[in-house]
């Protein structure tokens, strides 16, 4: 990453290995109308909260007429925990772009689900390669969480922003018996990256898999990413991709970072996210999102 010499007043923001692509929107004079931000590892600090500086920057963006949208792997239950801190009360994209929900009216703009036969095939073929995997299904606008027997025993509250004691325990057949907005797969001892790599050996028809930094693999319907969800939401709002500023740090943010007219990876971001973004800012622990927004709003 090289410094953006044209902007010496803000050394916190650096150009990516592809500096020309993302600055096209700025060069063409496109105004930012929507800010799309990941949460964990991006907007939130190391304690999982929104700092006063970041909240002030988000408020200033909203006062300026810019739409602020959380785009997250979380479900609404996980968003509620920080919505008041961040001032989120409008549209949100959950489940890695699988569905859009309005946090105030509860209106649902769209929802993309994994078909039951696809889920069953994934479980069957993975079992031939990795025994004793554990599954959970996210359903019904993210409000229903159906966990396999044994799943809660390895889950922590922070994994899904739910008390493991409330997750229940059903046979795998019941987990897979209804379509999922997101299917979660993990193992007691095998690393998540290894499970993800093994899933990548299967025929990808019908599903899309990613990692968010959580201790499990996340599976959505075919073609579903944060980018596809954001494109649908922006289409409904009449906002072009060139008018979008996106922030992210992990593999599940890559498609969104590539889609947005201007995109920023955190200093703590994974290599794929750093490569996909058009700029790099400070880490999430250093209010990197706020640093960019302050600069943007200062003109």
C-alpha cells in the first residue's frame, strides 16, 4: 500500500494496490449518497461497541443526507445490541446480504433462502469428508435459530449474540428440513478454515459460502453476497454503485468492497479485503471508519 500523495493532510487513508479503480467516483465528481459498513472488525472497537467518535461521524453523515446502512453477517438480534449506540434505525442488510430489513418498521425488502435439497446435499457430502460436523439454521428474518444437538455446547454468546442455553437442540434432519437464510457449519476441533476449504471442493450449485472471522463457516443461497444484497437495496433507493462508500475487513466483505464506487479496508483487514478495497484506513480499534468520514464530510 502506498500513501495517497495528493492527500497529505490525512495520512490515515492510503491507496490500495489498484488506486485508480476506486478513485474513479471521486475523479468523476460522484457524491457519496450511501455508506455501507460492516460491523465486527470494522465499525466496532475491540470491545464490540461504537465509540463516541465513530457515533459522531455517523451522525454527521446522516445530517448531511447520507444513508448509513449496516451490512453484516449478524442477524437482527445481533444488530439490536448496538443499534442504539450507532444510531441505526433504517435499512439493514443481514446474513451477509441474504435479506434486507428496516430496523424501525420491520419491513422486509427481500430474502434469499437456501433450498432444502441443497442443504441436505451439503451435509451429506461433507459428512463423507469430515465426520461430526455441527449445523445451525437461521430462518424467518433471522429471528429463528435452529441448532443441531451438540451445537450449543461449543457455542459462545458472542458467536451469534444469543445465549447458547436458548439455542435448543434438534436432530440434524430437523435443522435441514426448512430453507435457511444462512446455514452455519462448525466442528468441535477442526479449524474453520479447513471446513471452508473442504466445502469448496463440493459442487457449488445452489449455495455461496464465506467466512466472517467467526468460528464457523457461513452458507447462503447461490450468488448471495453483501454486494448482491447492497445492489438490491441501492436499486430500491435509486442509488448507483458509484455513489456508495463501503467499509470492511473480512472475506465476506470482499464482494461489497469490489462493488462499491469507493471502498475502504481497515488496517486490521484480511489480505483479500485489503486487495479488494480502493483505500486503507486506520484499524477498527483506532476509529478508522470515523477518520474517513471526517475527511469526507470536511470536503
